[in-house]
């Protein structure tokens, strides 16, 4: 299978290197997109096998699947050509899929597919299973070091000063739909959780700034007619981007590896 990577930041570069090292059986990296020719050349030099830097439209025509790992506002620029071409979009900017039934409809019409890998979230397997029955409630509390929230639209608009906090503060609470508008780069895991379970309008969320925290931490409570469960994850930051957990790119690699695996575990 031919894969292309849109955006070679923390997630994209790590997945590209795993593919380049031949660590993902059955998948070949055939192209990538970068923000500038200089960045592309510097990145290509880190690969054992040179790969062309192309436009998002060319990624869509050259590849069977395209991994989107761009800044959130760039999402449509790659999602639309990939889905219009009937290809598979591996979407990391999961927050950008909230309220986007139009993209799901586009995929249905063209035979394309949208996949949100588990990324930095845990337990989506159990949530999908309980969703076969009736889910009563899903709550997620995301706690982040204040610096990870400092550039969010809400923090800037309200003029919140999150520096020198003496203790953890709840910055915003509401439904995932409400919080996503204000913290687009911080709700990918909540977006994935809500899409797998009760939907963004019924999944409750709180965002906390916690000065004592080193790792992004997500705690989830689920109640349903089959199981109640609570889960928590503390994500070590990646070297390239402290806002992105190291597990995120590993989740993509694990997802790709199961394509041809003789033994597949989990939902
Ligand atoms: N689903 C999940 O669990 C998680 C999702 N994310 C999301 O995944 C996305 C990617 O995250 P990271 O890799 O950490 O971001 P990053 O900021 O490290 O990388 C983004 C890359 O896109 C490049 N870029 C910008 N404009 C471009 C253009 N026009 N053409 C090509 N490349 C361009 C940037 O130069 C950068 O290299 C973000 O939206 C982030 O919020 C992050 C962590 C977890
Ligand atoms: O925990 C992480 O690494 C990333 C995160 O909060 C998100 O994108 O929602």
C-alpha cells in the first residue's frame, strides 16, 4: 500500500522514519508535503530512501492513504482532495471532524474512508463496544501544563494569564462541541472519544491548566448498560512538539502494522 504524509512535524516525521526504516510491513512511503522547499529538502536528507515533496492534490492521486498531521486550520486543504479521489484519510486533527457530516458524505459518495487513529487516547475499543448497547454518560477531564494552553483562542480572547498559577484551575467546561471551538489544538482526544461514543453534544468535558503537571493527562468516566469504566492516561511529550504525546505517532504505526497482521488484537 502506498502512503503519503501531509505535514512532517512531530507525528508526520516520526511515522515517516518508521516507514523509511521498513518497520511497517506492507506500507511504502511514496510522497510527503512540507510547508517549504527548504524544510522538504532538510527532511528528505534524513531518509534512507529519497521521497518527493508534492502538493496535497498529488498526495491524493499518488497514494492509497494519506496521513493528515497538519496544523488544524489546514485540515480541509488535504481532506477534500483525498476524499474526493476516493482514498483513505488518516486524520490526526480529529477536532476538525466535529460537525463535518459533509466529509463523511463525501467519503460515502466516492468510496473514500476517514480513519481517526487512537492517537493520544486510550480505551476507544471499550467505548465502541459499549456503544453497541446504550451509553448513559461520558465525561473527559483534560489536564495540561499551562504552556500547552497559552495560545488557545479562548485564553487569548479572555486575556487569561496562566503563568505563575499557584494551583490547578478549570479553564473551561461544557460539551466537547463547545470546548472544541475554543481549544482546537487541545481536544483531538476528546473529539475522537465523542465520535466513538455519545457524540460531541452529549460528551462532557473540562479543561484544566495544572502548573504541577509535566504530561498531558486525560481522565475519562463512562457509564453504560453493559459496563462502567474509568481510565486515565499521562502522555510523555514528543521531542519535536511538547503539546503532542509521543504515543500519538506510535498509535499510527500500530494501526498501519495491523493491516497485514496474521494476528489482530482488539476492536
Ligand atoms: N489525534 C490525536 O490524538 C492527536 C492529534 N494531534 C493533532 O495532530 C496534528 C499534527 O500534530 P503535530 O505533528 O504535533 O503538529 P506539528 O506542529 O508538530 O506539525 C505540523 C507540521 O505541518 C507543517 N505544515 C504547516 N503548514 C503546512 C503546509 N501548508 N503544507 C505542508 N505542511 C505544513 C508544519 O511545518 C509542521 O511541520 C495537529 O492538528 C494536532 O493538534 C496532536 C496530538 C494528538
Ligand atoms: O494528549 C496529547 O498528547 C494531545 C492532546 O491532548 C490532544 O490532541 O487532544
